[in-house]
C-alpha cells in the first residue's frame, strides 16, 4: 500500500504551478503507477465528447483507445460520477477486457475546479481484490488536489 500522504506531497511538488491537464495526467499516472507493485496499468481516460472517453496518459501495456460512458468500469465511473471499486472484473456487467490479465480494477472520476468531469483515473491489477477503500480515499485526495486547481 502506498503512503498516500507522501505520494500526494511528491505529486504536489512535481506539479506545482502546472495548469496543462495532459502534463498533470502524465505526471500523476507515472508517480502513482510506480508507487505500488499491485498497479499493472495506471492511467487516464479523457472526456472528449458527450458520453465518450479516449485514452490519455498512462503507464503499462496498451489500453482501450475509446470507451463510451455506457460500457465498462471506466464508463460506469464517468456515467455515475462515483468511484468504481471492482474486486473481480469478470463479475462486472459489461466489463471491457482491454487486457486479459486484469483481475481487479479501481476507477475514479476526475473533476476540474468547476466540478466538470474531465476524465477518469483507472488502475488495473493482475491480482484479484487488489484495491481497498483506503486506496479510493488516498487517490481521490490526490486527484482533487491536482485537478481541482484547473
């Protein structure tokens, strides 16, 4: 489990003064990905049109290029505005298998300072039930601190 306070402080230091969303996403994805061995794919899907996500900066193997809000775990997070904590992706209705090795997933909505959904932050693990409420809380704090200033 990452030390989310230390991770947040490191990300704050690296992103201080930056206002470009893509640069911020790239830095957050890199730092979070390398903070824990459970994280096999870590990245963003950006809102590019009503009801549509496209892949953004990420770490790990290839990802799906386009995800509609109506499909998958990422779509559910975008559609509902709620964190999706999925211990078994095979049991999630409509799961999109971008990688056959993924067993569990956490996806958090990403909002700017005006409260507008700008994307989702997705982490996949090859381990079942890899993510906890502590992960959700720690990651949500980081996302709010970084993207809330946009």
